[in-house]
C-alpha cells in the first residue's frame, strides 16, 4: 500500500487526477478505495495493486535516481519537474526552489533541471535554532535539508569575455572529451555544462 498526503485544494485534486490517469481509482472515484482526512487535516490517498508495486520497484528507497531521470522524455522531465516543485517547493519571479531531506533525490532533481536547460544550485541548510529572548529558551526551527535553487528566468548564463582571465599554472590541466561533446559537472553546488 502507498499513501500520499496533501492539503485539501488544487494540489490534492491534481493528485486525484494523476492517479485516475494511472487507473488507480475505484468505481466510486476514490484512490484504491481509500481516501480519508488525517487529524492534521491532510487528505490521505491510499492505493495498492500493480501501480503501487511498480512505484515500489522503481523507487525502492523512496528516492529519485539518475537512472530514472535519464530514462524520461523531455515532456516527462517537464511533468516530473513541475510535480516535484508543486509538492516540495515554490516558484518565485526569477527562480524556483525545491526542498529535500535526501541528498540523492536533491542531486537527481538537479540532474533533471540540467536536462531541461535550467541552471540549478544545491545547498545544504543546517538546522537553525531560534532563541526566545524573554525566557532564554531555544528550539530547532528546521531540520537539516537540501535546497535546490533553479534559475528559471533564463536558461543560459552568459560569461563575458572580460570575466575570463589568464592565470599562471603549473600542473595537469584536464580537458574531458565525451562522445557527444558535452561535459557536465558540479562544483560548490553549481552545475556547469
């Protein structure tokens, strides 16, 4: 059995619609015969069967993988990107942010962004402690998590010639060569193509 939790509203209806397209709805229009509201007010969609088995086989550790991301078409990558941001992120005027506890999923999401032509940056956010100055008590404001910042206002970052300088260097210089001529790397959380 797989359970999906979501606040009531448009996102819950999007989940219902997606599961309906996957034929996970029963004759009453409920997911797998079970939809209920938790004590916190979330809608819980519960389903089993072949779809649940396929999801568990594809994501045994509940993490997005590079193998899965690279198996998708461009249109499927766009759908996955939007669904993940709708579920665990937000959109601003110039960028999008995706939040995730799993480094593996944050890295795979970053790969997804590059495949879509976006410029992602992965950053680890440590827990913050908020202190009440009146009674000097403190509590953790958030758990450690990864934030993937995605520039979505333009797809390319231009480097002016004036930004490039020659430097004296002695040692090995690596010039990677790939079959299709594209080399992708990440340094200090920033992805470069």
